[in-house]
């Protein structure tokens, strides 16, 4: 993903966040531009863009630096990252082994409670008017889902970086909408994400609608047609006749009434507090 500041002066250190290089997993998408510090030049130099990833070879080559530096912007993404991890925790719940003579085990929450909990986690992440930027949706879904198979990441990125970015954003948006519709099986969400990424990467044509998931993907494609879309608007679905669109709109209206503060701001990658100059 494009960003504006490729180099930063030495005195930017006071606003940077330290990230031990050894904590970075290969093929994990980055939350922000990543920098290393060059002592001789007394500058921070970018080595990775947001939503890009490091290969094992790149991490090995950069190992002598020991520490990556992230801009202060990364703090804005942490609530989305936390929500993704929390939702993954809910969807990964497994009953404990029976204890004691009774042999009783804790039961999972019923689906309606699980879906309600997930909506309550996602609601505050929307901005006023039910708006959200695609980048932050990708941050959440990147924590919720498993890592992409490295083969498809490398193939798509090395072929066309713009297509790669669109594939990441659209596959994340599809999963995000699926959560609003009540899909709460982690294996299904992983498969949905990989399917959409693969379709964008290989430039596959629009699919015929045979079920609700197909309809969801077509709506996601229509609302996020390319990687240049700056803001996703919940009210976009108000103009659509599909049943899935009406269901999504119903969930978003509930969030607006109960969970999205009227004064909520739309967290942005643009401007002074972002990584792209407005």
C-alpha cells in the first residue's frame, strides 16, 4: 500500500513505536510502514509498506538491525487488531474436558449470543454515519483469520502490486460483511477470504448467484471495486435490492442506533495522523 514518508529524520524517534524484529512472522501483513534506523546516515529508512509482508529471506537479511520502527499511526490500528483477536477467540472456543464426577462441561454460547457479541465488538469501530476505511477492515480480518498461504501471496504481489492490494482489501471486506450477517464459523471465514483473494488475483469474472455467499461476494465487489476506494459507507447498501444487502443494512442501522456514537470519527490513513499525505 502506498505511503508518503519513505525517510524520516533521527528526531522522529520520539514518536516511533519499537517492534523487535524477531517478533515479526513471515507472510504476516504489516499494520503500518516499517522502518529501520541507519546510524551512519542518522535516518529512518522504510523497508516495508502497509499491508505488505516479509519473506523469511528478507527477515534474515534485516536481522542485524534487530529492531523495526513503526510510526505513531500504528496506535490508531490497535483497536481493530484487538477486535480481530477477540473475535477469533470467540470463534475458536472449545469446551474444556469434563471435570469431577459429574462429567459436566461448559457449553458454547448459542449462535444468537455469539453473533450479538461480535456485533458489539465491531460496532464502535465504525465512524459516524457508519463509515470505515478499507485498511482498518483489513487490519481486523488479518488478526481474525489464518495467514494466507504464502504461495498465493507471493504469486499475486510479484505479478501486480495494485491487484494484490485490492485482493487483500476486498477479501477482508467480504469477511467483515459476513460477520455482520452472522457467519461465525472460522473455517468458513478463512475459506471465504481465500476464495475472494484468489478470484481477484486471477481476475476471475463475476460469479453467478447460486446462494447467499455468492450474493455477498458480488455486493462486496460492487462496493469496493478497486484498491483506490477511500471510505466504505454502510448506507451504500440502502440502494440495493438484494436480500443480503437489506440484511446488512439492518445490522448497520442497529449499530448506528445502539453502538456508533454520533460524534465518532472515521479513523483514517490520510492526513497528518495517517501515513498518506492528504
